C-alpha cells in the first residue's frame, strides 16, 4: 500500500509518500480501506517530536512512523474474534489515541481495534466523517461526557463537564476544529454562545449557532465580556489566564491545550475552576455522535482537502493558521 512515512522529526518536508506493507489484523481488530483522513494538531506535534513537551514527557517512537488518527473508510478484513462488524461496513474512527508507533492513519489501509470504531454516519461523506473524530470527541469529552477514567496529570482532580443549559459560554478559537464543534454542542445544550475568532468567520459561526461574535483583531474579549459561566479556550496555552477576569465566581475555564497555564492560584482566589482532559478513542461515543451528525444537529466544516500524496502540503496549510473547520486528506 501507499502511506506517508516519516523517518525523522522535522517540518512538513519529512513526510514521504512511499510503499509499505499492509498491516496485519490482530485479535479484536479490523482492516479498513481508508477513503479520507482528518488532520489534527497532534499530527504536527508528533511530526516535530513534541518539542513543546517537557523532555521526560516526549515519546520515544520507532521510526519509520505513520502519523494520524482520524479515518473514514470500508472494512475489508475482520479478525475471527470480531463479531459486531463485517466486511463492507463503512466506519469512522479515531485510531489508538493516545499512542505512538502503531499502525496509524496516513495510509491506504489501517488496522483498528473495534473499541475505536463506529459505523459511519450514512448521511455525510467520508470526507466529513474523517474530519470529525478527534475534534468532536474532544469537544464532547470536555463538555458533555468524559467517557474514561484517565487522570490529567496537570491537575489534582478528574475533569468533569459542567451543565450548559441557560449558561453563558465563551468559546475562543471558535472557528477551528474543536471550536466549531464546541459552538454547536454548547448551543444544542441550551447555552448562550459567544464566539471569538477573526472577522472572516463571523457569518460562519452565526450559522453554527453563535449568539454573539467578537472579532479578536478589533477588540479583546476580556475587555468587553463579563460574568461568563464557562470559557472554552480552544487555543489554550500560556494566554488562557487572560480569561479568568471574564468568568463569574463559581464558573469554569476549560483550556483545550493546558500546557503552560500557571495561574491556578489566581483562579482559586477568584473561585474559578480550571480543568482539562486528554481526549481518548471511543467507538461507543462515536456511535452516539453519529446520530447527531446524521440529523444535522452537528455539522462538519471542511477548510480544505489534499490528496494523501500531498500530506506535506496539508501540513503547510495547517501552519498558515486561521483554519475554518478541518483539513482532510483524500485517498483514491
């Protein structure tokens, strides 16, 4: 099969379109012929060697590696131990996340544990289905249902979603992969949604359900918003602390990327809960979400598509930023 192989850490140029062996199906797995692949930030984090992580957290991976987690495709082989899926089923999945070095997504075929897969929503395309898993599961596990018992090492307590009905929710980075799903889930749950993005995304976010919009190139949200119940910072990092001033006592801040946040003492003094989790693969949650994707409750926005052979170009598009929705690779 053809796949994107990587033999060293570096920029997009290290991604090579090459021949490799089709993975063998093990117990509890199926083999999927891939039709589309969704890109996510962990793809370029791993491509670069997770250089932003502390050295002791940086994974040791066996080169060559194949990046990626999110796929949509058709089952072509089923291990004899698998009973709930069959050859010909169209499925989507976030494959083995978090893990490193196993069979992954930037390829024409991928072997996948059945615990990670779900039947693809029949009313959306493979491109849309491949764009959903990681970003949508991230928004779901932060906001609706955690679905696992793995502790975030950066905080003392397990992450817990908060009730959203009737609450005022601000979403920073609202037009991106996680952000545009968070907008829709918060609105679905009955929240008043304030979206923060650049001006070109205003109409897009209102269509998805935003009640208010802030163009961060013209004004800072912390200067114009007060008494918010929840801030979802889909950008995250060291600048998340700026949102503490807009949250009412008893409210919460969910930084999707929590590394670098160092203001927990200030948050405690203000009575604000700061909490994050790491998304985990879940075929059962993708099955639940398929219903919302099928009936249009959740829509998938596609920023751009590239062929599998052009994965390096897709990563360069990601580096440009200002993404509206998701970037997807297509496989013939």
